[in-house]
C-alpha cells in the first residue's frame, strides 16, 4: 500500500518528467529544421513558410538567438489567445467541442474540490475509524485518513457525505445541462453558417433490392426519379474496389522506395542494389532502381485491368449508392423518412462527409452486418473479462510482494527506501499503462470488422468500447485486485460476515493507486503528447530518405488528427474517478484538476498548430460524451450507497436512493430536449439555407459539384474525365423536368409515372382501388 511518501515521490518523478518534456519541446520547436513538425497545420494551409536565417550554415538547423529561449513557456498563453469562433473556423467544430470536454472537467471538479476539502476532509481526518477496530487487518496509508474509511461505523458524520453527494450531483447536472444546450446551439449555428458541403445534399441508400431487368445504377435512378421527382439530382453507385485500393496502395509504396533509391543514386553516384527475397534479407541481387521501375510498370497494367473490371463487372457493384438532391431540404426529407412499405429495403441515412467515408466497409453486404456485430459483441465480451487476468497478474508483479515472490534475490535491493517508494508509488501505474498500449488498435480493428461506413462512427464505436473496457478492467479490475487478491490473507482469517466491511473499506483505499495512475497517464502522458517524439523521428527519417517533392513533404509532416477513439475514453475515466472519489477520497481531486487544466492547454496548442482533423461531423459525438459522464455520476452514487451500507449507516442510505432516480430523469430530459439536434436536420433550417443559397448563387451548377463527390478515390479522376457534354445537357434537363421516367423493366412494376420507352403507366403499381376501376 502506497504511503504519502510514495505518492510524493511519484509526484516528484512525474513533475520532473513533465518539466523535462516541456523544456525539450520548448527547445526543439525553436529549431528551424523542426518547424514543420511542431507547426504542420499552418504549412498545410499555406500560411507558413520555412524560417529563413541568414549567415552561417548552422543557422539553417539551429536557432542561435538566445533571447528566443527566455520565453520557453510562452506557447501556453499563445494557445489560449485564439477565441472559440476563430478556433472553429480554423480547426472545425469537432476540435473546438472536443476541447470543451476538458473545460467541463474544470467546471465540475474545481467547485467540487473546494467543497470536498472544506467540508469532507476535516470530517474524515478528525475521525479515528482506521485506528484499530474490525478493519485493522487491512493495510492502509496516511492518505486514507482523508477518506471515508476513517469514519466510524454508524457515525452521524456520514450525513455530511450525503449532503455533499447531493451538492455534487446537482452541480454536475447543472454544468452538463448548460454545456449540452451550448453545444447543441453551436452545432445548429455551424450547420446554418457552414460552407456548402456534399453531405448536406446527399444520402446513402443501402439494401437496394435486386431487379432482373435493370442494373443497380438504373434502378436507383428510376426509384428516386419516381419517388423524389422534384428533388433528385444525381447518384453514384458503390463499387467493391477494395482489391483495386490495395494495388494502388502497393504501387504508392513501391514509388516511395523508387524515390528513395533514386535519391541515394544522386547522392552517391553509385547504382543501388537490393535482394529480391523477404524484406531484402536474401535472394538474388538486382539493380534496385530498375527492379522497382519494372514492378511499378507491371503493377500499373494490373491496376488498369482491375479498374476496368470493377467498372464493367456487375458483381463489383454493391446494392448501395450515394444519392444527391437539388436541395438540402430534399436530402433531409429522404434521409429522415421511410422509403417503401418494407422497412428493410431502400434504407436511407445521411451520407458521411466525403473525407469521412471509410471506403473498404462500403463493400460489405448489408445483410451480413448483424452477424458481424454479434460476432464482435461476443469477442469483446471475452476480451474484456479475460483481459482482467493478465492485468491482475501484471499488477501483482508491480508490487513489493510480487517482486519478492518472483525474484527473491532482489529483496535487499527493493528494501532500500527510495527503490521501495518508487515501486509502490510509480511502478503499478506505468505497468498498467504499458499493458494497455495495443488496446486501441485492437478495438479499432473490431469496429472495422463490424462494418461502420465512416471514420467518425468507427472512432465513436471504438471510444465506447474503450470506455467500457476501462471501466471493467482499469477501474473495477484495479479495485478487485486491490481488495480481493492483495487482501486474500485477511479474507481467510476473518468471519464471512466481515467480507462486505473489508471490501467496502478497501475501495477508498485503492485511491492511492489511481493517484499514481493519473500522474503517469495524465501528467507525464500529456507532457509527452506535446513533445511528439515519434512524429519528430518519423518526419526526419522520411525527409532524409523519401521526400522528393513538396507533396511528399506534406505527407511526411502531417501528424494526423486528435484520435477521438483514444482521447475521449481517457477523459471519461478521469470523470469517473473524480466523481466516484469526490465524496469518498477527496485527495484524488487535485490530481484530476491538474490533468484537466494541463490537457486543455496542451491540446489547444496541438489543435491550433499540429492536428489536421481528417473529417468534420459537426460534434455528432457529444451525446455519447454527455451519456458517459451521467453514467459515471450514477456509478459514484451507487458506490457511496454501498460504502455507507458497509459502514452500517442503513438509516441514511435511503436518502441516496433518490439520487440515481433524479440523475436518470435528468438524462432522459436532456436526451429528449437536445439530442435531436445531433441526429436530425430540421427542415426549417434546411429550407432557410437553400433559400439563401439560391438568392446569393442563382447560377450555381450543383450537379457538377456533387457528381464527383462520392466517387471512390482510387478511380475518381478517370470517372470525372468521363463526364461528357451530353450528360451535362441531360442533367440540366433533369433539373427542370423529371416527370418522364425511363425504365428497362419488361414487367414495368413500380412505375406509376409515364415511361419514355412505353409511354404508359404500369397498372400493377397503382393502389388496388384505382386499378380495379376502368378509366373514364
């Protein structure tokens, strides 16, 4: 069990680590050759150029102006200067709202910490519950005297905890309500003022039924001309181009190697050679440049054949299409309504932003999605619960007792006070952090297998699973290993009726572990985030080996996006810890506040200067954020309820039962009041936007803007070039006249309007009451 001395040592180590990271960042970011690593977003926007320093050659690589190093922390106030409206314009609404999650943490926990330390800490500290008694066989630390564990059973002091629980709940709900309302208004304003985007006019239609007489493209065109005659504009069928995409990716990789060998040849004037075996480790030696040139030429021919096959073979066309409309209003009506009597056919949903589309999953048949998600649900269940075993094992090794059992010969070393404090205060947190390092990648692979069609939905699903995993393994798992495994000897030597008391008392005692985890994952982790050591190394390697053109340099310096699937679950874990331990062990709160404050400044800097968000969902993730904070609040209420039950405060616990009921009612109110703004697009807003656009841009050729938007990237250019003047003429006619519907059906079913081919309507599609009466 970590003591105050151990916590102090861990804090000192993490503060020192964070300070070293910040100083290293402050120095490295001032060097001219690192400018593209620490400010890539401005280069990608074309608003920044490489620093120019005259004089010696060394000035091109090293900043020799000593005065610039004096303000090595001036990046912090600079990160806070940009107003939120300008930040939204610069980085998008997703990034701005993501930062608000950190602000919510500060808004919730600063007042809660003030109240907890003013009321609960004196109440807990002046008690003597840990001095002997029924739970004296539990190991405890000095910090536990600040927790509820130090209060005697049946004590009247628990009323202070109950009153504070009410205060914490009402304050948290108030902050969440105001933020939900604010973010909903921000989203609606963003949608109303945002520039024209293809997804505003487009829907994705899936599960298109097969037809023996028409292709998928003809069927889609026919269906929407009939059922949306005044609004349909154009469509793009979905191709299974996954094999083609792999070939294109392989060709790009070969081209990068070709550039590398060409650059090497230019530097050394000696033709480079390579081995053709696995990873170039064995095989026949060949001319590297000629080999890659031949491979690229061979692959180019293969790509051309595959592209032709994809566009010509009907089997490569999926029963899905992106359908675009003449107005936002028309798209909103289609996306938010049922298209046919059969609710499983012609399923429509809002199309993701073109940058947001995850193209490989569009080739997955819709009927297989349910089976895929069932498989992944079962796999995630086993991953979550079986992962607790190795985590408990690693946690047991990362302790004094575990090391002594695994390596008895280290007993003398680990008994040194400094080493002992380091192991107890630092090692468990870093061991858990390292053990979970590959988890985000695993969860993202599982989400991709499920078949989600957008990057944003993939990240949201991965985030929800990551949060659940953290709750079960990091939160519950750590508490169970702390209270059941480590205290096993205590369990054996006490009566069974004392088990609830031991477990209930051990929950707040686990706060010391979470404090060290917050410092390792939060403080040092956030400081390492801004240093960007991995992107720094990768950029310079690529810049030295592969970069030949400005486009290559842009790809090399692009640091990617925030990583919502990993960042948001980590934030939610701190919300959970803060709310659970606010009334139990308030000593945790200052560490969490430091995390939220530091993370807000760091990520504001990263969003302004580094991360280039690859999509824009209009803060569609916010309902999930709100829901998970509410869940954390309810869990904190049940934890306190259970603790008071173990403390034999049964007379006071009924007053806590009301809190989860009120919190659930609060969530239902917020869900009904604000969530529609995140899942639906009001027709009134769509009509206002369309009317304004028609007034300001009366000559807009909307079809030429929308037609290439949802073409698969691997053959987008070739299809764009195939648009002929005849098609443009036809499209203009469709925009003004769409009452005649061409069809190739011999059965002529589902064609209520006159066909250009037959000139008659199909009676089989008319209502029975009309079909049975002769025409007058």
